C-alpha cells in the first residue's frame, strides 16, 4: 500500500490554503464550494482550542472594522478573532459621525483610504447597493459583516459551522428558517446559501406579504438549492413542519428601536411564529427528535419563550462560542499565513 502525501501532521497553513479564501472578498456563501467550506470548518476546529488564548498567525497584520450599523456579537467576535490570531485592530463603530464620511467622503474613497492602513477590512453597512458600487475602492479584501438586507455571510457561516459541529452530516440535514419578514432576513438567507452548498434541505416559513428578494432566490437557484417556501401557516402547521427538521433558525429583527412603527409591524407579524418550550417538548414526545432553536440575536421577547434558554433545545447561546474560531479561520484564510 502506498501512503498518500497527505499522511503528515496537520498543518494549519495548508488547511487555510485549501479554503481558497486568500485575497478574496467574503460576500456570499454561494461563492464558495462545499470542499472549500469543509476546509474552512476543519481550520476552525484546529483553532478552537485557542479561541481564549493567542496564536501568532497574524502577527504584524491589521484588521479594520467599520460598522455603520450597531453590532455587539459580529463586531466583538470579529475583532476578538484577529486579536486571538496575534494581529491588531483598528476599530470604527460610528463612522457616519466620527470619520470623514461625516464630511461627505464617499464610501469608495473611505475604503480606499482605510486600505492604506489595514490588511483586511470588516464592513457593516445599511446600504448594500452602495457597498457593491464602492467595494472596488478597497485594495485589500473586504469581509461583509452585514450589508443592507441582502447578505451577512459571517453570521451565515457561523450558523453553518454550528450545524457542522452539532449534526455533522449535511446531506441528511433539514433546517427550517422561519420569520414573518423574509425580505429582510439577511442572516437567514446567508445561512441558507451555505446550507445549499453543503447539500442540506431548506424549509422556509414566511408570509406572502414579505417575500424573499429576487437576488436571494437567484443565488439559491444558481447553486441548485433544495428549498421550499411555506407562507402564511398557522402555528399548528408550522410546528408540524418543524417536527421533521433538525433545527429551526430565527433570523430575528434588524429594525432599530428608533423606528417604532416598523418594529411594531414586525412584532405584530411575528406572533404566529412564537415558539414555546412545550411546543418543542411535544415534538420530541411524538417524534423522538430534539429540534434545536437557533437565532442570530439579539432577540425579541415575542419570538420564543425564555424558558428555552436552559433547555436541551437551545443552540443560540452555544452558537456564540463558535463565532471566534470560525472568524479566526476566515481572517487567517483571507489574509494568508506567512
């Protein structure tokens, strides 16, 4: 028997090279093939033991985080990831008021300027179209930390990685994505794009009044996604559908608190989607299936019962622990290890 060349101790640099991320923007999960995503997951697993320690893979490298929208989890985990890799961070959490954009600088010029000081940029922005027009101004790779209502791939890859660690075999996986407003569910759609690339079945539950954007469905169709959309279900119908799924993902609400009319509309529409601990226990009694509840956070009290927090069905707080190692792998893969 001839032993393969790969029969050597694992090398994180080789695994990162397999991802094909080096020098690329991170925008849609449909941009990456299954094999590349698996390599990314394997790199993240290699980094998991160090997510509270420090490596030296990014020593001398700088990440710039530019967040035009509020963020806790995405911003902190992205910055933490770079710091755990041994790199440094330049952070701008309020660029609309404290950077030159407040003086009228275009996003393209802003990205070109920041590229002078950083090796990679993580950008969150409220206007996806402006980003797509302006991203060419950057001379270093740009990671989407959420652009408009269209894409949030680092949240999507975190959700995908959580499923990888929890369930393993994507081909037999069936995931529900449920929200009253599929037109705004950027994290849920990013998750779906990753699920599509991995061969999982996607069950959308939404409303006919707030349909998926054409650009999202176009991306899903391009990669042959196995998905079906169910609109305007009763709570009972939704739970019956959920009983055949491995997890239910709730993308949450990105409407700011200072837009009370929009938030009130969201909260009113989300009521039929409310999930209780008893709902999940009833599914388990009838099917033997433990359906995990996932959420991009922050949550609203009207989305699901707080009692799920301390139950076997809770995955949303567990997801956060995986956010640093998977983002460590993304950053190291994009910047490249010397």
